[in-house]
C-alpha cells in the first residue's frame, strides 16, 4: 500500500511545517488510494486532510482538557478519538476501570485501547493528553499531546504552560516524531 511504503515521507511533515500548505478542496467521495498510487497532488490532499483532522481533534481535546489544567486537583491523562467520518470526536471513558491506577498506568491503558480501535479500522486519529514538568529541576508544567493519524503522522507535542487565575498562558510548542504504535505495527513501520 502506498501510504505504508511512503509513510516516512508523510511523517516528515510535522503539524508545524504543514501549516504553510494551501487548503485543497475535495468532494466527499474522493478516494486517493482507489488506484493504489498517489500523484503529488493526491499526496498533498492526503497530507492536508491529516493535518486538518489533527488540528480539529487537538482543538476539541485541549478545550475539553482545559478544566484539568485549571482546577486544583492532580491532572489525570485523558484520550480522544477522531472517528472514521473525520468529524466526530469521542472521549475514551475508562472511569471505574482506573481506580487507584497512577497517571502512567492510565496512559498505558489509553494506548492499548486506542491501538485496539485503530487496528480495527474504526478511527482516523487519536490523541492522549497529560501533564508533567519540563524537567525534574524545573517547576514549569507542560502539556503533552501524544497523537497519531492513520495517514502516517505520529508525534508528541510538548507545550509549556502557566495557570494564572482561570487563564492558561501557553509557551511555544515543541513537536517530536514518535514511533507508530496505534495504527501500525513495528513491522509495518519498517516496510
């Protein structure tokens, strides 16, 4: 499949570098993989589609997670899915299954749940949001957005933040690619 063979090319584009791409219109029935090949124009549509979907998912997830950042309670990880229709966003609910499990354990639970749903073909993208300190020596908090899209984008975005009253002051985001974990197996990543 073209996407698997050229995933490294697609993954090289991070969200920050994709912002300069023009928006390409497409009709709802467009299938760039119908003939098993992608032209440069079709590749641009695929990459733009993945970018737009991840931006939309990030906006909805961070808005929903905002209350975690501004309350006085410890921040617990949370995860969201972008369904196959490319528009519907759903939060993963592990309430009742996570009693007494620390944040790192919850992240593992979310990763396993996302992987099961992703490899079943039911979603286009997913992300986990959680917080931590920039380093052990620093008091600066950071939001980590771990995300992956089925079209070959997989990264961690780290954004420092400070809460003043009920306002969140954001730092500059730093994005690093990460190995594919949810949509593809390690074997797929090597092909």
